[in-house]
């Protein structure tokens, strides 16, 4: 069964409309906070082992052939399909400065 793709609109690297959007829709260079992993349980477990867990702040470095993210001081590459299933919220500059 295929999921219907939602139409998300990105403005200036931020998610417009709903508070969260897929990582695949975020502009490179944007820092985001993971809100939900919409993947199969075994993939969700593996992502969490790698540092992709809820409330974790990550930075999308590039979105060329694969999506390269900085997670816990490491760079990890993921596919566009996987990036589609990681729901994130952009982190404002004031939130980053507070950390």
C-alpha cells in the first residue's frame, strides 16, 4: 500500500504551513530538529542507533546524490526515500543560541 504524498512548501529553508515537514524538503545548510520517524520498526531502531532520534538536532549539509546530515558530530548519508520519512521542524537561530 503506497502512502499519498503530502504537498509541503518550503520558504527560505523553513517549513511553511504545518510545523513539520520531511527532511527531503529542507534546504541544504538548515538545522532541524527531528520530530518523528515514519519508517518500519527495524529501520526506526537502526536510525535511533545512528543518532537520528526524536528531538535530536541535525544539520542537512547537502542534498545532491544523497542527503548528507551532520548528526552527533558525524556525517551520515541517507537516501531521498529515507529522508522523505524523517519528519523535522526547523530550528530558529534563538533556539540554537540557547543550546
